C-alpha cells in the first residue's frame, strides 16, 4: 500500500543526523521550521520535521518550538512507538526463531523508566543471566538521545578493552520510540554489526518480565513520580550499585553483582559504572537518595 511505502525516515543515517543537528541548533535560536528548511535547503518537508519532533526522533521536543506549543494538540491515545519499518525482521516471533536457531546466547533486555513527565529519563539495561542492571541517564525520551548514550557507552567500553557485542549479542526491548534508531544499538562505532535487536509485541510487558521485575528494586529507592532532573549519571550508578548488591533467592544468596562478576569480571562491572557494595551497607530505600544529596 502507498501509505506503507511512505512510512519511516526518508534519509540515510548520515543525512538524518546532519539534518537533525541543523534543525535543533536553529530551533534553539528561535528560528521557525519553514525558515530553517528554506535557509539550509534541507531535503525534508515541514510536515516531516514536525512529525519527527512529535515522535521524539530529534533532540528537541515540541516545547522547544516557537509556536507549536501554543496550539492545542488533537485528541489521540497514540504514544511514541518504533516505526513499522524498524520492526521488520525484528518482531517477537523473529526473536523466538533467532533464539531457537542460535541456542544459549546471552540476552540483554532494554527499557525506560520515567521520572517527571517531560524531564530526564533512565534507560535500563538488564543482563538476564545474572539479573545485573545498569542505567543510562537521558536528558529526554528521544530516539537521538538514546542512540547517542548507547553509542557513548560502547565507545567507553572499547577504550577500556571491552566490546559491547561480546556481552550483549542479543537485545530485546519494547516499542518505545526512543529505541527507533536501531543501528545505534546493533552496530559499533564503525557501523559494523555486533548485536541483534528485537521488539516485544505491543502492550506485552510479560515478554520481558525479567527487567520489569527488576525495576521494582529500583522503585524501592526511587518512588514512582520522583523527578530525575537533579540526577547525574553518578547518581544513577549509585542507585544501581545498591540494586545489584541485593542478595537473590534464585542465586542461593548471591547478589546480581556476584553473578555478573563471576560470568564476566569486576573490571567490566566497574566499566559499566557499577561498584561493589558490601551486604551490610546496602540501602534499599529513598534514604539512599537523601544521603547522596545531603
């Protein structure tokens, strides 16, 4: 159908990033979208740009636009989602087939936890075999911000002698629009494929139940509705260091940190921003935040 042929981002990766940079910088200077496109001869329409901003593909949001925020949006129950073209060959059915064909391959699940609506969010990365979890603080819930942060993590690991693809060869996440730039998650800095990414079916959190369950430990410390705007990456690392120090029944009293260090190494855990917390020093309540901000 014609509508399907028009779905997605009609630019290659390099053109998209360059277009996004030009538009976002100009909007920050108060320029209007039509003016930006005409002044820079950009190969996109105003409708496309507005649509990409609404879907959070850019680092700017509708609140950054000079006039768009003054208009009342149409009633809609739709939320940001991964476009159809990005999910092709990456459905949950494709995931199950991949697992069947490749045997016992380490699975890493991805998700996002929300603080204040419109504020900073945390992208969580969960290693299912060890229940080990870390978080990346995002300035906003956009595809570009998520892509930049995951690529930044990959570069940091490479500088320390580790390879993201070796520890996260298989990725599973939901249909949140922040995961739309699939290449940033699947490829290394040189554009070489190192991981395979798949998406759960819509409204099916049970398909990645492990990460959803582990979020309850995060919420013991950071209650729902708490703003992340004052958080730094160091704050997030501290929270998940304590989460990973909790002893788990399924590991016969071992913690997620213990299991991850056994599978990989303490050096890798440190490279991911997670520190060892002695069992008697674990704080699994909001007191941890109160102590860190005092």
